[in-house]
């Protein structure tokens, strides 16, 4: 009995179609085009790739895309001034500052300066607080993507036992909040957890987000469980070269899991799709319009 | 083998002594007296009792206590104006608006108007967000009191299995965040949890905060576990009259637990003690002084 493979690439394409359909309606019925501004400081090659993909995906969804590429020597004050402008710009509904920023800039201060209503990364303290009290928030893209995949695969999550491995602020903790909001019984496990395999073995839903290659093996998994692998780890191949693997030993776990996301091609593609979803959501909330169905937490 | 009774009244007295000692140092060494303002709108008899006790405890700890009793007909605008004044008042380090407020006032709006640095109730969205990302926050008094009792009873909580029953914004969710910060493996259980007794039976630490009289019985408890009962429920006695009971069937659970808080006399007395602790903490943070030891999360 092999696990169902949750095809993140195909599902992300579906989410992007939903976004595009909603954008079309916003343009046609309300004369409004959602806009996303991405700010990049300095010349990190990986960041440049991400920013390019985000811009392309934004335009493909029919939205306005603005890219601000600032010199590595840009002062914190100038960056904050730009964010202030984008906060005031009515054609911009989402603002994303690509991390990391250079050392002379205080990232926390920069994130705190973004209007929470435009904070499509969901990292602003106000959004963490809103999510943490079950209110409408902008939700971080990666856990939102995991939630969408889980709902698509399982329907209602109510009453299921979920174990989140990892307690980071960008994945583990918001993931736990989202699963709790969907009425799972949620356990957060981490490096100090005593019997990690035993804890994970209770779960109907496992979300692994720790950054340890192939850590989760088949003995950790209750037969039939749904396994979402957020890890993206580059490891060396025996024959030379490198490859990407998740936190889950895919081949092994696929033998007992009910459903599983591969790496690559699982959670990864969902992240940009959810960034687009968040931008549309932010736009609709700003204008007091109905939120896009199937694109929010 | 009977459980250790965790005497909340005695421990609260100890916490209040710690607060008082720290206040004395602040006054003598820095010429600063922490100040707490409590705002009460309308004439709820229970609220008046609470406000009086808070004022008395504040003064007994050597701090400045200010009470604002406003007429039930006070407008939201006037209440917000008062909060603005208190935010600006340098002799006031903590502000507490006693809930509930009359129906014509939006409680969320009022809580959001309090300077997060003076939010000694820890209900402001910013404080929820700070706690939710492991940063320094003002922490709600009841879960802070539970944490203090657990640390006092157990020492380091790292690696312990904790189960929080109940997912309210004022107890369950912040409690889970605090236990996670202390490196417990944390599970949040609630009304949708499928096998609640089975889930609770895993726990080294149980915190019950659901408001269902005597719900937790001895079969739910792993022998030796520490049980914190946040519930305060008034039930009718067979012989007539009423009495207070917790969410835990005390007599029954005390037979198997390692330690347990009674109701009354457990968590209850800790709440005001933690309000005083939060006021001192807020004062020290405001002035950039060392935080009081043993009084923070």
C-alpha cells in the first residue's frame, strides 16, 4: 500500500488559477487590480532568483508587480522611507521585503514598519497576535500552503491529531495555530522532545519543519497518516554532486503513510502561490470586498 | 500515595513578597515607584470586588495605585481619552481595564488603545504576537501564575509532556506558548479532541482551563503528573447552597497525581500576584533596569 503523492506543483497551479480568476473578477467588476511590491536590498543571488520568480508569478496572475532593487549600501532610514511610501500607495496591497537584509539594517524594525494589512509575509507582530487569538490575520505563506494541501487531501481536519515538528516563528508556530483553528488536537514537538518518534507516531497529520535531512523515518509514522514535509536540505550524493531532500525519508515513509508531499515538488511550489493568494486577500479586505474562496486560512 | 498540594495562597504570598522587595529597591536605589491604574466602567458588583482587591494588593506591595471608576454611561471616546492620558502618564507603568465593559463600548478597541508596554493584562495583540514569537512580552496573569507554580514545583520543565485542556485566548493559548518557551512538548486539547482522557494521560503536566466542573478524573491522569486546575465553577451542593469547584475532580485526581492545585486556593490567588509582578516588570523595562528575578516568564 503506497502513499498518495500530494503533488504540490499541480496543486499550486490550481491555487494560482483560483487567484487569477479572482483577480479577473476584481478588475472586471470593481476596476481594481491587486498590487504586490517586493523590496530587495543588496545582491544575494538566491534572493534575486526568488524575487524574479515572485514578480513573474504575480504578473501571470494578472496582478500589478513592482520590484524595488536597492543598493547593498542603502541606509535603514531610506529603506524605512520606501516602506512608508508603499504603505501609503493605494495601488499596492501587499509588501514583501526579501530577507535577509544586509547586517547594518535591523530586519525586525523593517518588518515592524510594514502596514500589517499589507504584510503578505505574515511576519508582523500584529499578524502573529491576530492569528494567535483566532482573528483574521495575514498568515505566513508556507504554513498557509501546508494547510491548503491538508484541507484538499483530507477535507475537514476537525478532531485529528496533528504533530508539528519544529517551533520556528515562520513555520512551526504559525502552523500549529492554523491546525488549532481547524480544530485539530495539536502537539508541537522539537529538539527537546524526549521520545520524538513516539510523539510523531500518534499523529494523523505530521508537519516536519526542522531542517534535518531525512530525519523522519517509517517507524515514526502511524500507518495511513498524512505527512507534509517542509524541509529543503541540500545533501551530497555518494556519486558526487548534491541533491535536495526533505526532513522526511521519502522512500521509506511513503511505504506506511496515507499521503505524503515530495521534496522538491511538494510544499515549495505552494509558497509563492500563497503569496499571490495573500495579496488578493489583502486587496479584498482593504476594499471591504468578499474574500477569495479557498485562498484563506 | 497522596499528591502534594500546591498551595497557591502561600505561593502567591511569596510572589507578593518578592514584588514588594523589588519595589523597595526601585524606590530606594532609583527613586521610582511602580504605578498601576485600574479602570472600571459601570457598576458590576463582582468587578468592584476585584478592583478593590487589586488596589489593596498594589498598595500593600508598596506601589502606587490609581482607580478610575467611570459611570456606566461613559462614552467610548471618553474612555479612550482616559487611556490616552494614562499612556502618557509617566507615573503609571501598568494599565488594566476591568472587563466586561458596557455593551456600547467596543472592548477590543479599548484594549488595542493601551500602550503595549503598559498592558499588564497581556491581552494586546502586540503582546500576543511577541509571546507567540518567543520575544519579551507582557504575559496574561493567569497563565503566568500557572507557569510560576510549575517551575516552583518541578524546576526545569524542559522536555516534559504538557497537555493544556482549553484553547481560550486568555488562558489556554498563552499557557501553551509559555510551556513551549520552557521547552515542553506541548499539546493543546479542546472540545473537538477525540480521545481527551487518552491525550491527557500522556501528560507530565496537565493544565485544565475549560470551565466544566470536575471534568478531569483520576483515569485521565498519568501517575505522578502535576495537575494545575484553572477552572472556577460554582455548583449546587446536594444539601443546598453552592460551592466552588475546578475543572478537575480534586479528591479523585489527588489519589494519582504527583502534585495538584486545589480550588479555591490554587491558581486563583496567583492571578493578582502576577498582576503586581507584571507592573514591576513593565516599570523596569520602561526604565531600562534589570527585570525582577522570578517574576517574569
